[in-house]
């Protein structure tokens, strides 16, 4: 079984990736919408 330290490191990495997706997805959507808006003007 994995040691406690490995589980803490894995949990930290997993939470970091979730935060990246949580905050990164709206930014990418906003930039995409802006580019589409500018291209269609």
C-alpha cells in the first residue's frame, strides 16, 4: 500500500489540477468567444 507521504503528494497534485481546470476553463471560453466575436465583425 502507498505511504502516507505519497498519498498526500498525490492528493495535492490532484487538487492542483482540479483548480487549474476550474479557473482555466472560463478563461479559455472567454478568449475563444472574444476571438470569434472579432473575426465575425
